[in-house]
C-alpha cells in the first residue's frame, strides 16, 4: 500500500509541479522579471509543490495502512 501511495504521489506531484510552474511563470511574467529569474522562481515553486504532494501522499498511505486497513482486518478477524 505504501508503494502505491508513493507512485500516486509521484504522478500527481509531477502534474501539480507542472501546473505550479506554469502558473508561477505566467504570474511573474507580469512583473517584468528576466527569463533566468522567471525560470528560477517557477522551478522553485514546482519543486516545493512536488515535495508537498509526495510527502502528503506518503503520510496518507502510511496512515491508511497503519490505522484503517490493518484495523479493519483485525476487527473482521476477531469477529470470526
């Protein structure tokens, strides 16, 4: 389950990072930054977004595996 969460985090993290890059680029373009600074700021926003999405997906996967999946299996085994 944790591996699945990491894969989901990478996929959706990449998509979120790409969108953050594009949005940041478009917004900072209005402030007349140089292309080098535009790329740097947009890239930083994309990396930060990717890291947050990946960490959250790992955390959610861990919590699901630890408390939801195992506890429901344990409860169902206790009933039989």
